[in-house]
C-alpha cells in the first residue's frame, strides 16, 4: 500500500512536467495562457503549430509563410478569432473549419486563394466577420455564404470578381449582413437588383474602384436601409437625379476620384440626411454658389487632390450651415478663396486648407465662434499684413490649435499693419471723394448739355472778322451804335429813315456814300428842331 502511494506521488510530480512539455510555444510567438491569446506575427512559420494550448481563443499568425491549412486547425475548437492574413494560402479544403463552431472572426485576406464554395465555410454558424480581401477570387458561386447565417461583415474587395462572376444567388443566406466590400474588382456594371435583395438590410456598401462609367437609375433602390455608399474611382462623369432613388436616407457618400466636370448639385440635393461627403480628385474648376444646396445636415466635407480646382466662391457652403469639419487639401491650382467663405459656418470646429495654392488668407474668411483647429500650412502665403493679423488672432486664441506656414522673410508687426491700414484708408477716402466729384461734374454737364450746346454755337457765330478784312473797318453793329448815341441824337436821326439804307453794308462810310449817290441826304431831310427844344 505504501509502495502504491509512493508511485502515485511520483506520477503527480511528473505529469505536470510532461503536460507542460507538450504545450510548446514557438520561439517567435507570444503565448498568454491567462488571456488565452497566441500571437505569431512574422514568426517565419510555414505550418499552423499543433502544440499550442488547445483552450486558446485568439490565434494570430499574420505575415508568415503558410501555404496550406491542414487538420491542425481542428485542435483549437475554442477559437473566437483566427487571423491567417498575409500568408501564401492557395486554397482552403472543404470543411476545414468544421469544428470552429465558436469562431466569430476569420481573416484570410491578402493570400492567393482563387476559389471558395458553399462547402468552404461549413461549421461557422457563429461567424460575424469574414475577410477575403486581396485574393484571386474571380467567381462567387451560388449559396457560397449560405453556411454563415449570422455574418455581419463580408470583405470581397481587391479580387477579380466581375458582373458575370457574381452569381445572383451568391449572397443568399446573409440576411443579417450589414457591411459589404465589393470594391476594386472587375465590375463593369452595378450588380442587378436581385443580387442585393438577399442583403436588403445592408447598411454600408463599398463598390468603388470599378469601371462602371455610369450607374443605372435606382440601381441601389432595394437597399432602403443603406447609410453609406462608396462610389470612388468608378469613372463616373455624371449622375442623374434618380441615381440615388430609394436610398435618400444615406448619411455618407464618397464620389472622389471620378470625372465630374461640375458638382452634381441636383442629384445630391435629394440626400436630405447626408452628413459626410467626399468629392475630391475630379475635373471641376470651381465650387460655385450653393453647390451643395439641399444638404442642410452636412457635417463633414472632404475635397482632396483636385488638380483642376481653381476657386471657391463665397456662397459655396451658404446652405450647409451645420458643417463641423472641412478638409480642402492638396489642390495645387486652388488659389482663389473669396472673403467670408467660411464666415457663416457657426458650428465649424475643424478646418484644413493645407497644401493648396493660396497666396493670401485673412481673418475675415473664417467663423471664430466654434473653431478648434485650423491647418493652413504648405501654402505659398504672402507674408503681408493680412497674414500677420491672422497669425495674431490665432496666437491670442488659446482654444484653437493651428498649423501655419512659416514666413521666410520679415513679417510686419501689428503696429506697422495698423499704420499701413490707416494710410490705405486715407488714400481710399481721397480716391472716393475725387470719384464722387468727377461723377457730379459729369452729371451736371449731362443735365445742362442743351444750354452748353447753344452757348458754344453762338460763340462761334460772334467770332471777330478775319485777318483779310479792311483794317479799321466797323461792322453793322458798330455803325448802329455810332449813329444812335443818347436820346437827344435819336430825335435827330430817325431809325426808320436811316436803317433801310444801312442794311447789307459792312461799314459806315460805304453806307453814307451809297446814300448820297442816290440823291438822298439824311441831314437835309431831317425836320427842324422845335424852338422849345433849343
């Protein structure tokens, strides 16, 4: 009896050592038996290790050299997360995960998997996230994901799937799916409505970086609960007012990196609940007034990398008064920003104008009520008084975090700027006064133009005789003055006797000679003066 007890005691001491020797953690892995977590990232492994703790719940084997998944995965039936991304997996045998009934996340992205079928994921009834991004999959067979009734996120981006390769029933069984990535594939048209019908509860659809060229009206109408739509890099040059029919309640839209030559204002106008809009890397040259009319709930706006954008007009965001964040960055041709462009945005907290072509920015362009961060770096700013006042405003506003372009040369201080400003005001005042005076003179000349014309006309008629006239000659007017005199002489020479003879003769002498030659002497014909007047 004593011998038996001794053997039992020895076994009790030996067995823990044996069990611990069986549970081996590879040299480049980190094993945590308390958290039941194993991380073998970049561990240079070519197979899945089989000597790990069978109770582990998280197994990460990223960036290794694994080429095949064999039955070794079945040793870990308690797994809730398995990450085999960035390896060299070519295929996945049927029912490989049949014993992973508790698995919730499976990451097989960035491998070389070329095909999956409706037998690949058998046993994963609790799976919530499946990532197959960055593989070589060209077809989605019917009912491929039917064994995944609880799946909420499916990533098929960066594969080779085409409209033909996407079976109409490929998404059947995914009634709870919320997020779907189909971006960066080979779609030439948006999948037909029946393709999306099994996932009508979808909230986010990423289908950009495909060669659509156009989108059929109502293409997404069956996805009435959609809140996010990504259509970036789809070669779109225009969208109609019915493109978003049925999904008017989306909150986030990405139209960046397309071929729009103008803002599709009318098509966007029906998205009354839109909160996020990205529309950079397009071909339009300006953001005109009310470019985003109807988007009264817009909160975040991004416009990056537009090579042709030159100006932003003052009223571009006039109807988007709820904007909280604006990022207008890396638009090298953008140099015109009208004054008070952002002044009416009372809720604006974050504004980035980094890496554009602005040469002048001043404090009057912004609303300072709620601004918390401002980035104006990497612009060819003129280091003038406008920029000096802006920097002074930023430096004195402690609540605002800012990043500004440095000035390589002397930046005028506030005193110099105030003096220059007053000098400019005086010059402008004088200029305005001079313009007003000139305007008044022009108005007066225009008002009295008839009188002035008459005066000038009469002045030309009363010019002196020409140099060719007889020297010392008198015109008819002078002659009449000479012969009229005062009242006493008027009684001597009656006008009705002399005037008919003088008419038509330029000088007094000639008139007198004409009168005497005719046998008429005005002196002889004059009546004698009454005695009473002598």
